[in-house]
């Protein structure tokens, strides 16, 4: 025969506990309210402290995380008092993972861009050397053309010249 569920008992104790915490919270002045639900130092709801406060065994603590009807009650109270809900660490870890992946991708892209810039500078330097060599060769050929044109002009004028080329 199956054992009766402990969830209804836990739910009853949890509702009574949270109602007391809500009454304490609402009794505080509006401008200086602080959470009455147990919280961790980083501003998240402390489920273990709630479990201990309502008399749950350590092995029963998991119900507060796993059972939707219990975790929703705690989350509503926590969020109403400005605390992060159950599971917010998981959400934060997922967000941190996404951020870390994005930073890694940006670093890789920056490294590739840096490498491309270095390669572009090397290619530019090589092209400048080739341009200077071609400009020098062009000047040499232009001077040679001027000399040849002068010889042709002299021949047309009837001057005989000796060509040693």
C-alpha cells in the first residue's frame, strides 16, 4: 500500500509560515521595508532556512525545489519582497555561460582581425617595394626612350651617329 503524500502537510505548514512572514513584512513602514523571508547574502531566497523553519527534514527539503505548488508560493513571496526566486542561480549560471561564450568569440574575432591587419601590413609593404622597383625601372626605360628619340631625330636631320647598343 502506498504511503500518503506529505505534500499537503508541507503545503499547509509553508502557507502558514509565509502568511506570518507576509504579516511581518506588511507591518514594517513602507519606505523602510526589508525582506522577512530568509535570504542569502547575495539577495536570493534561502530555501534551506525556510525548510528548517517549517520543520522539514533535510531529505524533505527537495520538495520545496521540485514541487511546483511549493516553489511557486516561495517565489511569489520572495519576489514580492525583492529577493531573487528559487533557481535564479541556474539562470545566472546560464547567463554567465552565454556571456563567457560571447567574450571568447569576441576575443577570437579580435585575434583574427589582428592577424589580418598584420598580414595586410606585410602585403602593403611588399607592394610598396614592388611599386618602387617598377617606378625605378619605368624611369630607366623613359630615359632610354629619350636617348633613342634623340638619335632618331639626329638621323632625320642628316647627322650620322654611331650607335653602340
